[in-house]
C-alpha cells in the first residue's frame, strides 16, 4: 500500500508540474516517451556515492518503479 501511495504522489506531482505549462499533445507524447529514462538517471544520481541508506532506498525504489 505504501509503495502505491508513493508512486501515486510522485506521478501526481510530476503531472501537476507538467500540466501547469499547458503542453500540447505532441509535447506530452515526448514527455511520456522520455520520462522513464529521466527517472532512471535521477535514481542513479540520487544513489551514486550515497551518503545514507535512505539515498540507496530512494534510488532502488525509483529505478525499479519508473515505468
């Protein structure tokens, strides 16, 4: 249940940020296409040489659930 809540909250937050820019359908398709790769890069950056276990946990969670 927690996992689904985290994913839902992240998706809602990302969508609200994108929607506020009022993108057209072509731009939304591009975002949809590149978002998994951007989340992968984000996850790896958060976890690279991570100072805490929390950073590693965030990296693993985002990387695993990015699609």
